[in-house]
C-alpha cells in the first residue's frame, strides 16, 4: 500500500528504442549497456499535513522538480512525520500529532487518498493541492475532484479501520528511518537516510536528486 505505484515507461526503455533506431548494428550492444545504467531514483517523503516546512518543500521543491524529473524518479509519500500512535485500555487506537488533532486528520485523509490513486502523477498533484490549502485537513473534497477521485471512497477509508491501518503502516515506515524523525519533512533516497543529502534537498531538491543519477539528463543542468 505504500509501494511506488504505477509509473510511466522508464527512461532507459525510451533510450533503448532511440539508440537501436539510430545506431549501426555493430555498435548497438555496447550502447544499450551504457544507457540502461540509469535506474529511477527512489525518493521517499516523510512529512506532516500541517507542517510549514513540509508545505514549503512540496510547493517549492517537489512539485516543480516533478515537472521536469518525473521520468527519473519514483516518489513515495508517507504522511506521518513526528506523529505517534497510542492505545486506550479498551484497545482503541489513537494518534498524537505534532500540530494537533487536525494534523492527524489531514495525515489520515492523505494516506487514504494516496492508497486510492494509482499513478504517481496523480499522487503528486493531490498532495500538492492539499498542502497548498490553508487548512489541508479540509482540502480533501476539492483536491480529490481535481484528480478525478471520488471523495466518498476517501471518506469511507477515513472512517473505517482501513484509515487507521494505513496510518499505523506509515508509522512503521517512518520508524524504520529514524525514531523520532529529527526534522520534518525528511527526504530519503533509495531507502537510505543521509543527513547531508536531506539538508541539501530542502534547499535544492532537484540538485540533490540529480546527484543520484549515474548519467544526469539535460534537465539536471537547466
Ligand atoms: C527502487 O525501488 C524498486 C522497487 O522497490 C527497486 O526494484 C529498485 O531496485 C530501487 N532502485 C534503487 C536505485 O534502489
């Protein structure tokens, strides 16, 4: 449920077709080996719905970078941040969030919507939309409409144990990285937290991403 979802044809496949079409037969094999070196960079974003730094990152870094770099990355959103779950004596699960109950509600809503959005592009659009609103916890219906998602499905997930389970999974994912997170948002490349890369990403996400690409595409120098 927190997988990288669907994505467009990998960059390498595009190049493969191009190279095969334009190279003399004898040189094909060597060229093909070179161009398949680029793998998509796996980027995981650990964030919170009401966190101003998360809002800034999504709007100023992630969204513009996605515009040009989508073919080179897989993005995974984990809306949990510094939240924590607890359990009442009757077994009911409760979440505590850095910016209060509204943030918990916004995180759960995003977990639900993300689980229902099958393309990374629609996920980026949705998260950007929600994080742009002054009250992300209430932005659901409007942003769902923008990506063609039926908000009733989100609501159904939100009200049921499914929403709770998605947030518990997000908590586990987050704890695997660092417990508690030192800073929100935290950006992780290929499942490995590196403090310097994290710091660089907040100022220049595209630059930090490009450093992970073996053969940086022209978009990296724009
Ligand atoms: C990215 O994630 C996919 C799917 O989990 C994996 O197959 C691939 O090896 C990862 N890429 C890198 C560069 O770690």
